[in-house]
């Protein structure tokens, strides 16, 4: 391994370490927020509370700073990988996972910069550590050219759309998880610690919806672009290949999610579960189908 | 709208959406069995051989699953029932909504409700302007913000975001468009495939195809004439250590002639099909055709030419049959195994270590028999019907040969099999999918519809100005979003209020709904 490929790998592996630090900081933020209960009390108590809050906030800021550094390494790693391969870096699973997560972390940082979204830090860094960790340890493959079936502009378009949509599905999924946790806490009347620092359930629901609403048209386009590509590469635009079928299933699950949100009795909790089912379908299609089910798509090299 | 009408409307809406949800779930569940992959539940259209093996391995379960359509889930009646039901339900829901929408678009916004303070956003206070000045200013403000405005007796109603419903309807209708395109392709299209060896040509007529399917409305005698010559076929595989053996290049140097026209040079690759006027020609497979000559015991050439062998694995170990029915005194047949890169390890049988022809070897066993009368019945060229044939033996074992290019094997009766060389073959698929433009146009419209519907903000705002005798006119502004999950309502209400001249200090702010606006 030489040059770009080498530096790409170094950057990727380092990013996992830095993300791990970020995760630790956010976990400390979560854990220390647990004890911070704004109770009416003496002056001394109030002062202690304030000090606690500052400490909680400091953990959060350290987590964010680490995420920014990790993201820089990560994006650098993806770009270098592309330079090493002399093509867009999403020709196999390793490259697709790292690229999708790069879109995810950049999207998260944009959301943080634009609004108060730092509370997503814990789930985001958790996902980054797991995903990037899996990528550099299990999925890693050395740089290689593409098989001829991937020589297509539609390949580039299709995968970028899929990666961005996937990143947004994941953001929505995280918001749904937090929504479920927060609703449960609200129902029990005990919204404490980290959960209190989250937006209220309604806002979380809205964020989950927005992420899905952003991703759904893009996912529709992803499937269409894939079908155009399939028509050129394989001579048929749709063949019920397992991968194709599961991308359609994912699409239908999200259509059901959007319907559920507009249906009395399905709003809220049930809709959130559907959103999570959508993320699960996305990941199954991506990891499960590639690893466990053989089809036309699996030749892309794991 | 009266309460009763409203309830009925709400009820139909509710049931329709419920139906849609249930059917969408059903579609998801129904799609799963077919997507588990060939190892769990093979599907006949993709893996007919695996289906046969499954049926052999599961003599009780297999036929049952077969009868229930589980080997062709996406062609099964119950799968069709679900999506057709979904479409019927959708049409039932969409058509009335289109009618309602058409009426709403032509109608003016409805009048302001009596109690504006019940709306999610509401401000009230005094204005420094006269009532009509204030209303003029408010109207101008609303129009500038692309609200549709209705003004009547001291009141303004503004509505915006009609694009949402339009986009939503467009999206649902476009789903029907996609189905229509698929149906057109299935009815009026065709698809066929043919194997062409290097140096040979294919003419677009029914008799030349290896397999051919077409829709009910396709006239099989109407195939437009064209010819494709496969002059040369360049194939490269990865030789480096990473992904060794993976395909790197498939390039057919071809010539194409439409009708009686002159042949034109063309390149055919995996992602660049040839487009003739009436069909698309894709390269969908490749393999080797050993060139074999069989000389019979009298010294006459009984067969000579390339024979298509079918690949069995990733390294292109391939099986094929060479038949010389004209050999005399006995006809001859060879069951062959072609190995492009014969393993050099001692004692190994036919084993390929690489897909490229680095060390091509033809292995074979031989059959001989009395000449047979020509029946004219088509025969499978890839398998050998051994009736009337006997295996050529070498002592107690079947005689076999192993030939490198240029080598010859001689049979006990003096007839000879020569491995002359090697050609590649390309599997071409010729198809016409006339509904495809409909499908893709519909998808494009559907995405457009989704974007319109997801990113427009349907909103209503109202203003009322009441003249109070002897005092400054009183202004009341309220607003609501038609769909939750939107922002900016508070800003619009405040903006309209200030356009009406509401004095900021005098505003009796009612922040009923503003708490929801945080964290966005
Ligand atoms: C079975 C009949 C169907 C009915 C009665 C129906 C009805 C509706 C209605 C009333 C809405 C608007 C919800 C809102 O205001 O937020 C909606 C939205 C939506 N529908 Fe359907 N639909 C049907 C089928 C489908 C199908 C088959 C799909 C695609 C798989 C689909 C995908 C969507 C999507 C993605 C939205 C969200 C669009 C938006 O929020 O603007 N629908 N549907």
C-alpha cells in the first residue's frame, strides 16, 4: 500500500479513535447530566447546580470538538481513497460505508452549526464509532479498479443519492429513538438528566419527519437512477434482485411512515416505530443482503 | 362545512388512509419471501435451476410452495392482488381529492373564523392607522408573500401552500403512471437473447434467438431487421493480488447494419448497449468456444468450427458437447470440459485457476454410434442424447483425452479430434421496452411532486380590524398551519400584524403556540 491509499487508511483508522474519544465525551455528558436535577433549594445548591451544568456543557463541547476533528480525518480519508483509486470512492462495501458515514457526520455538523442540534452527539458518535470501526476492521479491502458493470455515470449518481438518503434516514432514526425515550419519560412524568436536555417529544417527532421527508424523494430518485443503470448494464430496469426488492421495501416502509404520521391513532409512537423499521430495512438491505444473500449486486466486492 | 359534513369527510379520509397503511404493510410482508435470496427461496425467473434443485430436495414442501406461487412471488396472484387493491384504494382516494383540490384552487380562501384567539398563533392590539389603510397595507403584505387573499368587510383571509396538495396528488398519480409504463412494456415489448461467437453475426429474426419472450400485443413478425457482427471481443481480468480474477473489461468490436443499410462500426460494452432504431442490444454474458475439428475414420472432416461451452464457475471451467453426426462409419460425439487456465499442479483433473485463457486445455470423453436418420427435430446443442451411442472405452475405463491448443487425439478406429484454437462468445440480449419513457417520466414527476409537497408550507392567516368609536381601531391577527412540522407561522402572524400597524408595545401577545417553535 503506497501513497494516497496508505494515508487514506491512516486517516480512517485515526478517525475511529477520535470518534471514540468524542463518544466518551458525549457519554460523560449524558452521565453527568443524569445527576443534575434543578430542584429548588438553598443558594449553595443553586450554585452547585450551575457548576454542574457548566461541567456537563464542557463535556458536550469537547465531544463536538472531537467530532469535528474526526470528521476532518474521515472526509480526508474518503477523498484520499478516491484519489488512490482514481474514481469515486464507493465501489465496494468498505467505501460505501465510509462515504455514507462521511455524509452523515457532515450533515450532523451542518445541523449543529445551523441550530441547536448538539444533543444528537451521543447517538451520532455511537453510530460513527460502530460504523467506521466495522469498516476499518471487517470490511476493509485494498484499492482496486471497478468491474465493468460499475463503469457508469449512473453509478456515481445512484450511490451519492443513496448515501445522502441513507445518512438522512439515520438522522431520522436517531431522532425517532430519542422521541420514543422521551415520550416514555414524559408519560411517566420523569424527564430527567440527558432526556431533559433534548427537545420535547413533539420537536423530536418533527425532526424525524423532516429527515424522512428530505430523504424520501432522494431515495425515490436513488431507485430510479438504479433502474436506469440496470437497464444499461443488465438490459432490464427491474429484475426483483434481492437488493432491488429491499430498496423497494425500504421505500414502501417510509411511505407507510409518512402515511402513519397523517393517520389518527398512528401518529407519534407507532409512526416512530415505523421510522425505525425503515432504518432497519435500509441497513439490512445494505449489510445483510451484501453479506448473506447472493444476487447480481453482490459482485461489487465486499 | 357543517359539522356533519366535516365528520363524514374526516371519516372517509381516515378510513382511506387506514386502508392505505394496511395495504402498504401487506405489500411489505408479501415482498419479503421473494427477496431472501436464491439460497433460501430461489425464484424461477432468476434461478430456474435452483428452483428445480429445491423441488428435488424437498419433495413435500416444494410442490406445496410451488402451488402457492412462492417460486415466483412477484408474479403470484396474491402479490398482484395486493398491489392492485392498493391502486384501487389509491384511485378511490385520489380522484375525490383531485376534485376537491380543483374546487379549492378556483375558490377564494374561506372567511376568517369568528374567534381568532382560538388559533395556534394570535396577536391583538391597537393600530395607529385607519381601518382601511391598515387593511390595504395588510393585503399588500400578504400578496407580496405570495398569499392568496380574500378581503371582505374589515377582514383579510390569506392562504398559501397550494403546491403541497398539488404535489401530493401528482405523486400519487405518478405511481399509476409507473404501473402504466410497466404494463405497456409487458404487453408491447419483447426480450430475446442469443449467443454469438467471435467472427459470427446475428440477424434480428425470430429463428436466430436462443430464447425469446414478448407481450401479448407484440407482433412477432414485425421484428425490425438489423444485423450485428461480433468481430472481436476483448476481455480482461484483474491480474494483481487485489480482487484477482475480477472482470476488468468487456469490449465487443462490432458492426451494425440496419435493414439493408451499410454496416457501421460500433462498440458494445456492459454499460453501453447498442441502440438500434427499434431495440436495445446489451452484452449480458460471455464465455469460450473451443474450435474443434473431428476427422472421421475415412479421413473426411466431419465437423469443424467453434463450439459454445457454458461456464460453470468464476474461473470459467466450461461444459460443452461437440457433435459430428456426419462422421462415418460411425457418428462421433465429444462431451467436453474446457479449462481456460489449467492448474499446473500434478495429478489434477480439469481445474481452472484463472478466467483468462492462459493455459487452455480441452478435456473430453468420447461416444460413437451408428449413423442416425436426420429427424429435423431441433436438438439441445449443450447436452448429449446418448441413445444409440456407446462410450469409447480404453480398457475398463472410459477413454478420455486432454488436449492443449494444436494437439490431436486419435480414437481406436483412427478418427481424430483436434483442438485447433479458441474464440470467445458474447451473449447478446435484444429487447424493446416501449413503456420505459412512461416509467421514467412518471418517476420524475413523482419526485417533483414529492418535493413540492414536502417543502411547501400550507398556511392560513387572518386579520380583522374593528373600528372602535372614539378610539384607535383594534387589530386582531391569527394563523394556523395546515400541516404540522412547519416553522415560521409566528413570524408570519407577527409580520402581518406589524403591516397592519399594530403597535409593538400595545400588542396583547398570545403565545399559545409559540412554545413549539424552539429546537428547530
Ligand atoms: C392506498 C391508497 C392511498 C391513499 C388513500 C393515500 C392517501 C394519502 C394521503 C391522504 C396523503 C396525505 C397525507 C398528508 O397530508 O400528510 C398521502 C401522503 C403520502 N402518500 Fe399516499 N395514499 C395511498 C397510497 C400510497 C402509495 C401506494 C404510496 C407509495 C408507496 C403513497 C405514498 C405517500 C407518500 C410518500 C405521502 C407523503 C407525501 C406528503 O407528505 O406530502 N401513498 N397519501
